[in-house]
């Protein structure tokens, strides 16, 4: 599973399954800070679930990674 690592810290992970993709920032507080931009997705305490045919929001992914690595 793809994991983004900056320096010695893991900051972001993706899990791809049959019917969905799980996006998991390593700082769960990031999800709370982005909650308004995550409206419409299935959001849990530590993960964001999107359908496998999701039109990737590159800017959102980049912002989540950047926020998690701060």
C-alpha cells in the first residue's frame, strides 16, 4: 500500500480495496481541520473513504499531505 514518508516520519497512506479507497493521514487532527472540504465523503475518525472511481482531487491530497507533515 502506498505510504508517503518525509524524512523519518510517515505522513500519509492509501489503501485500495474492491469498492473503495481509504485515505489515511497519519495525524487524525488533519481530518478535523479539513472536515468542510471532506463533505460528501465517508469520514471516520482516522480515515476518509472514497469510491474506486473517484475523480482524484489532487489539490486535496496535496493539502492533506502538507498539513500532516507540518
